[in-house]
C-alpha cells in the first residue's frame, strides 16, 4: 500500500506540471477579452494584439490533453526526460489519429456523427446529442472527446514505455535504433492496440463520467461539502489534485454551451464566460470560490489564533513564521506553508477541524452565490477589467465571519487540548541569526558532519538526503520537493529539515520523501538537479 501511495503521489505531482498554462489561460482570456469586447474598436492595432492574446489563452485551454500527455511523460520518466516528452507527444498524436481511423472503418466520420445526420438515420434528438458528444476534432484529428483523460492516459503509457525500453540495446547493425529512438518506435506501435481498445472501451467510461456528473449535480450542498473537505483532507497525501482536476478541466465538472461553443469543466466554463460579451456573471457552483473564504480570511484567522496561543516571549518568532505564509497565501493561493505549520504538530486539528471547516466554506460560497474569477489576489486581476461579471457582495460580511469562526475554533481547540502549535514550546521554533545557526551547526549532529562553511542550501539538502549516491530521482510540485531514495534511513531526521534546512515539513512514503518548501521549491529543485547532474 505504501508503494502504491508513493506512485499515486508521484502521478499527482506530474499532474501539476501544466498548471502554469492553466494560470495563463485565466489571464490571457480574462484581460484580452475585456479589451476586445468592451474597450477597443475592431480593426485597430491594439484590438488585433489583444485578440491574439485571447486566442493564445483558448489555444492553451483547447489542447489541455496534449499538455498533460507531454508533462506527465517527462515528469514520470526516470532519465532522458526530453525524449520522454517527445514520446508523449508522438503517442498522443498516434492515439488520437488511430481512434479516428478505426472509427472510420465502422462508418463514423465527422459528417456521420453530426446531430443532423444521426437524426436523419432515426435517432431521437437526445440520443443524437449523446452520440455526437462522444466525438471531437483535436489537433486536426477526428477522435473521441476524452478531454484531459486522453492526455493522462497517453502520458502514463509513454512514461511506462520509455522507462522500460530506454536502456534497450540492439545488435550492432541496428544500433542506430536503440535506446531513446527505440522508445519512439515502441510508442508508435503501442498506440495502435491502445487506440483500438479505447475505441471500444471509452463509450462505457464516458457513460460512467456522465453518471458522476449527474451525481455531483444532484448532490447539492452535500456534494459541495464533501468535495471541499476531501480537497483539504487529501492534501497531506499529495493526491488532492486527483479529485480537483477532473472537476475543473473535464466534463465531470459539468458542461455549458457559451456563444455556441461547448465548454467542459468549471474552470474552462469560467474562462468561456470571461471571453463572452453576453455573459453577465461567472458560474456559481464552481467548486473553487470556497477557497476565497479560507484563503483570505479562514487561514489568517487560524494564524492569528496560533499567534495568540503562543507564549509571549515567542510571539515575535511566531509572527515571523506566519506573516510571510499568510501573505503568500493571500497573493498566490499557496496554502501549504501555513497549513503545515500546524499539521505536523497537531494532525487532529488539521483533519478533524480544519478540513471540515474548509468544506463549510465551499458550501457558504455556493449558498450566497459568490461568483468570481480566481481565488487569490494575484489571479483576481482579470476581474478588474470585467467587474460586472463578479457577484461577491456576500463576501463583504462572509470574510470577517470566516475569520472569526476560524480564529475562535482554532484558539479553543489549541487551548482546550494543549496542542503544540508554533510558539507553545520553545523547541518548536528555530528562527535564528546566521551566527547562531553556525554555532549550532558546528556543535555536531549526524547530518551536519563534514558540512563546510558557505555551503548552499541545495548542497546541504543533498547531504541531508544521504548524499548524491542515495538519490534516485528528484521532482517537485507547486510546493514540495519530491525525492526517491535508495535508503531512507540515511536521511536526516525531520526536525533537522524544519530547524536547519528551511523546510516547512516532511512527508514520508515508501522509498521516497516529500519536503515542503513553499513556492520557492522550483528554484531549489533546479539547483539540486544541477548539482546532481540530472536531466
């Protein structure tokens, strides 16, 4: 089970790679459409420029399956990641083309699956719509409309093929085709049975997804609460993206026709509404606006409670720890740094109190019809250009109410059960000067033996992981350094990471470890890989 959990966590981390493109979609479509729809006159140079920006956003959104195929393939590859990404691209194109080619042998083409052609052949209008919804045109290929699931499938398959065949050696006369080139050959060949299998299997999966969509739609506020609670409850396991992404970027989250175009997933629907001059507001039941309440008010309230519950002599140190975390949270929505300040010392507070409160925030946002594009201040910038589409007046009183609720509940729980949140014990906080740090470092300790003056954080991270020879693979998600190890017993203790290596916390799974660093983790990962000569 631990091995399976590690693989799921690695996969969830790979799912986060295309996130930068999803962020660009919101900015490009939201701002570009505001200028072209309401501000600029058609035909002007600026109008053309902002039209290009808008269309770039839609290009990213309409080809999500391709980005997921490439990103997952190179994220899960153990070596030669560039070739793995190329294999993901090849496999996706072959897979999509193969489905269309196999379908044409049974008479299914772009023309025969149109609603008009299907009704002319005796299907009812609803049945014709259901059949038509199965198909689409992706990158010029007539194929099944599998959304991001086709990209995920191709990425996983490409990574598996790549890892299995990348070290293949052939007889001397065929040496040109060995290794990475053999991977490309194999993914092209494997795409054929994969496409044929998908042709017969996908309609059943599509029916299941439609059932899930109906269940979500009919579950009302209970479904919203469960989603919001699970979104946070699964965060420490590193797999919360697996329930959020299908709702945000696939038909599981619902569909909507906007200006004659079908959009799937709540985030895509909101982007479509941002681009539409006819839209008067954003989607209300979008499974995201609940984050507005706990990111801008709830977690700051919890941080205030932890500050007030700390010993007086420790409060300055606690503030130095929490204030930057709250600022990061409000600006870009990265909640892990502050969440991990209490998760590791009070897990019951996290799962039994915090996660249900977050579910309640989702419910309140839906009850009071909050409708806004983005859930962190930086990502709300496009709203400034189309404020009439925002319906968030209820947030004026919900935000302070949320702050009070989180503050009151957290303070009660901390004091009632004497939870060891930051500052309640002197040993919990280690914010010190460079001189103090060097003195502690020189005093000894297993992971600090042999440490040199002036070593960078990344050099010390490698040493704390048991050395370069103990490291198999290094990746990251939005906030975590993810490392696969040969022998986890060689790694420094968790306290050392938090006290001397600037980490927020550590999560262990079989054969791997996740070290929480916050939004600066990408730079740390790149430097660690450089030192290890990876990629």
